[in-house]
C-alpha cells in the first residue's frame, strides 16, 4: 500500500519548485495546468481523502515534462527536478545595456552543456558582456541562471538577475517599484535605468558564475 504522506511530500516539492521557477503562481493555476479541479488539488496537497495517488502524480509530471522528474514523483528516485544537460544560450547578457533578445532563440535550439553540480539548481547558462557589474561579474563570465518569479526579485533584492525583456537581456541588481523595475550596476560609471513591468517579462536569478583564465 502506498504511503500517501510520502506522495504528499513529493507533490509539495514539485509545487514549490514550480512556484520558484515562476511556472505557476498559485494553486488555481497549478490545478489548471494539470487538468484537475481546485478542490481536488487542495485535498492532494493536504493529503485529505483518497485523491493523492500515483495517477495524480503522473498528471503533474506529464504537465511539466521538461522540469519535473517523473521517476522521483512516482518512485522517489533521484531529485524532484529533471536533471538533463543545461542549455547554453548563444547570446551575451549585457552588463551595460540592452542586448540581443533571449526570445529570438528557443531553449531547444541551444547547445546542451553538462550540469555543474557545484551550483544550486539552475535552468540555463549565458555569457556576460561589458564591465558594468565589475568587480563581481566580468566580461566573458559564464552565468548560471534559474528562472524565477517577480516575488523572488522582490524578496531577494541584493542578488544578480537576468531580465528577459522584449529588447533583450541584461544582468543587473534590481529594485522593484509599483509599475517598473530599477536596474542598477556595480560600476559607478553606469547610471541606473528603468524598465516598465510587462506581462511577458521574465526574470532569472544568477546562482553562480565561472571565469575563464588564459
């Protein structure tokens, strides 16, 4: 007999991972994505009744096949996040201004590089360009980035972020105001600038970086 408390733990880990990635924003959206009614999801998350089964977790895994590890959800094998090679986006994140848009290439078209286990969970890598984030981030550094929601940006304002805008990608420290974000550099010769918050704006937190030495 399946211990539903174990299934509940796996489901909660999956839900929290999706929240952290900004792939879902609340329980209603989560329920919509996996194709169940909200009361059923609430019962599953709270381990009420007999809703939470391996069949339920299969729906969750199938709704997010590129993110969730189905073997973990069903059998507890591995980690909740699917471990594949990570895409290296073949454009540079500007450390001084707006660069080529991330949106002009799909992750499926990117070269896949081996996952670097020394860093926290990340979704992609991209190279930095410019000197506005020196000394912390230098020209040519490889940035290891994890998609996140605006709530993460608000709660962790001193971290570095990639901002994926319609005009391109920038790496900055960010302060959030009511309708815009303030992008700040570490290098004093670069002035802060504003970007209006739009519905399709995406953020990624920089969880680590590596540097090439000659």
